[in-house]
C-alpha cells in the first residue's frame, strides 16, 4: 500500500456531482458517496473488465456492471449477482480536513 492520497474533492462535492472516476497514482478508481458513506472501488468489473465509469452505475450500496449484469457490494467488493465470480477491489476512504483521501 502506498498510503493515503488526496483526490482533490470534498465529500460534499462528491455528493453533489456523483461518483467521479479517474486515475489516482496509476490506479483507475470510482470514488463517491453512497447511503452508507464514502466508497472507493477499482474502476473495473472482475467478470469482463468493463469499466463501471462508462459501462456501469451505482445504486445505493451496489456497483452494477451493465455489460453483463454483475453486481458488487461497494464496501466489501463481494459479488452480489453473477455472472462475476470474483470480488472487485475496494479501497479505504475517508474525509479529513474537508478533503477526501483514498488509501492505496
């Protein structure tokens, strides 16, 4: 792990704009605010490598890949609906001094 990295947005900005996707120190992530709090996931479905940022959506606490319908828990990465069999990578995220940070 690299450590905590600021993404340049506040939690309020994430809530207002929706989850942005982008590269953070070489990793493609989707970071956002869900009902249960802040989340950060790798921007790639474990089933067919589709990106959540272009081929998916966030619904409550679930990341949905629209390529084939796989669903994942945003906070654990656990597969909730097939065809995916492997969890997605999740990252710790917090807000400190008004800035959202992800632990890589």
